[in-house]
């Protein structure tokens, strides 16, 4: 299960979701797909649940979505955006 970190806050600006780390002031922008994943992580969520929702919202095959979600979560974890629970 994955959940987002409380150390980041953000807001939708144009087509990107811009985020700022509360303590460090670092910022980044999420594209539409990454934002869709981020929004799902408000509560603990499994990769399978994320993939299921993405395949309903975007034209993507489940296998491709699973690979992309796993890679994205790895990058997000490296940035301190998410953690496993």
C-alpha cells in the first residue's frame, strides 16, 4: 500500500499540479497522469487500485499502466512524495 507524504502541499496551475515541500521549499510540477496518481494516494492505496482507476480514466492497457505506476511510485518515493504503509 502507498500513501502520499504530508510534507508536500500543492495547487492546480494551468495543466500542471505544482507542489512545494513545506520544510525545504523545494517545488515540482506533476503532469496530468502523475497528478491522477497523487490524488488517489490521499489514503493508503494499492498499485492494483491505482491501475484500475487509471485504466478507467485514460486509454491505457492494464499491463502498461502497472509498469508506469510502479516506475512513477519509485520516482515519487525517491523525492519523498510517497511512502509505503
